[in-house]
C-alpha cells in the first residue's frame, strides 16, 4: 500500500526520470519497448498465476486475453510508433510568408497518471504504457486494489528495462487515486466506473490537464432474420460470458428479430448451461459485484422475465454465479438499462431491424455493438446506425487486442481512446516550430501602421472572395499600388 501522502514525491521522482527519457530518440525508446516486451513475456507464468489468483480468470483467458497481446502491442508501437510520432512540415505560402517554414512536432506531456481496473489488470494498463513510454513520458501507475500483484509484476518488468523511477507503481484504493490527481500530473488515462470517471474528469478540469476516460458499457448485439443462429449463439455466448461477463465490452443485451428470437434463446441457453465453472468461466471478483448481478436478475424475474438457464449462485467457495440467459425482460428493467458486469444476458424479441436499432441506441452507454447477419452489406448498414465507438458484424468485442484500432466510446462510456494513433492525442501535445530565414529589416505587417497597410488589407479581402470578377481585377492593381506605398514608408 502506498501512503497517499507520498504520491507527490513519486511524481517528482518520475518527472526527473522523464526529463532524461525524453532526451532519447524515438528509435531508442522503441528499442526499449522491445526489451519491455521480453521482460513481460518472460514473466508470463507468474502473471498468469497472479491473474488466476486475483481475478479468477480461467488459464486460457489469462494467457490469450492478457499476456499474449503484449507482443502485438510492442510490435505495433515499436514498428509504427516512430513514424506516428515523426514531425510534419505543413506548407506555408511563399507569397504570404516568404522565407519561412514550419515544423509540427509531437511533444510528450510529461508525467501520465494511469489508473486502471481489476477486470483486465495486465492488458489495460499496457495499452497506455507502451505509447506513453514511446512518446517520451513517465508514468505513475495505480492498479486496482483488487489486482495489486499484477500491477507489481508489470512495475518490476518496467524497472528492469527503464530503471526504478520512469514507471512507478502506486498501490492502493480511491485515496491514492485522488492523491495522484492532485499531485501535478500532466495528463490522466482512466479506465473504470462512470461514477469514478466523473470525479476524475472534474479533478482534471480543475488542474487543466487532458484526460482520457474509458468507462462502462451496456453493449448490444442485434441478430437479424437471416443470421446464422449457431454462429450468433456461440459468438454471443463468448461475448457475454468471457471473463465472467466482467468486461465493459461484454454483450449485455441481445435484440433478436421475431423470426430467430426463440431458436436463438434456446440455443444460447443450451450453450450457456454447458459452460464448466473453473474451466470455461470464473467467479466474480468480489461480493459487491455478485450482489449487482444477483440484483439485476432477481429484479428481472420479479418483473416477469423467464430464466432460461442459470439465475442463481453456485455452491462453490467464492463469488460464483451461474451463466444466466433471460427472456421476456421488460423495457426499463436494470438488466437492460444498467451495466451488470457479470454472467447474465437478456435476449429480447423485437419486430424488425428498425426496432432493434432503436432499442440498441436507447442506452446512455455506447462502447461496442455487434450485428449478426449473413448479408454482410446489410450488416454494415445496420452497424453504422448504432451509437457505439466500436461496431462489428458477425463478431463481438475482440478488437481491444488490436493495437492499430481505436478503442473508444460515446455517452456514459466516456470519451477516451486507447490503441491506435488517436491515443497519442492524450499522451502528447502538438508543438509548432516556425523558422524565418528572411533577411528583410521588417515584415509588411509590422509597425508603423500606415494608409498603405490599410489598403493592402482592403484589397486582399476583395481578392480573397469579397467581390466579383471586375472587383478583383481592380483590387489586384490596387494591391500593387498599396504595396508600393507601404514599402516607401
């Protein structure tokens, strides 16, 4: 546990290390990222054991959802990152700005405050750590208090490559996160709940620092008349129950058209009942999360919903809940409105695609969504009508592992971006550098202001669109005279 009172000192140490790190070339930083990849992957067995112990993930999920994607992250940012961070030279008019040229650089923010949750305690922080370090930043990383060992292992790997102070792990709960927000960091990347995200946004606004917020989700899947029901059922099953549904991109609502709804409900319930606890699905992380799942299911049942499978706790030590499929959940129920973050999915029968789109978009959240159909073109048309940051056709939720694609949301899902070049907008700032090679004693627009300068402005306004053809001809000759008059004075 890190005392909150020590956080300002940690930021100061990190800032000193960052000053040296930013002096490295981007190619040197990319080489260090490749070393970091090796340092993390060599700790794969240790990380997997920590993930299983702290979050209850099945071993295949721990490897494939958390550890292995490290290789793709490092390859993307190590190979593509230097180009993405390279300076550009926008054109300047040789007539308006003679002898001048400009360079636009991406400059590191400085010290990034990184606050991440327990559901993906390895993959989520690495999405920000890799580009942040490549860009020349230092990072104060506060992992979830429910996954401190995972955070510590990542900190050990970073220290092996970058030394002790460039990436500092601050362990603890909300008090440490609040102290980090008050300690003078230069930008914040937060992943977590909507309620906490609002507090982080408020603190960032007070400090006038940029913030990236990746918050909750209530992600819909739309199943159209012509869908391959078997593929849709299996894809939705994985989307809903991977990581025991503790995923902001989990399928939490299904809208199936009347032609396929009942057969989809039946098949999804059959598949869910075949999941083996401990092998295919893990427990919930704590009692509070279990209570939320139980509350949503019980309220749905009380409102008339039918439990097709599951709907109860499992008789196992820990916070286990049976994979649950519901039908007949009425509109307005928490199971359709609020983020459940657990192994529960309602399947709602709707009349047609238009009704499905309206229902899917009728949420305050907008993270990911999927459409299931054999007609791919129609699927694309429907997908583009959905209020979400990531839309998919005939699959769901895996794109967070693809570092070149932006992961983002709308509404209560936040406005941050992880992955892709767009993530650099929080981690860097643009800096314009203008070099003037002109040797004249003064510029045309400098003091003293004269009638000739006024004439230049008036004639230029006409030439730039403030008059007709004849007016522009007159303005052209007038401008020549005004220039001559200007340079005589």
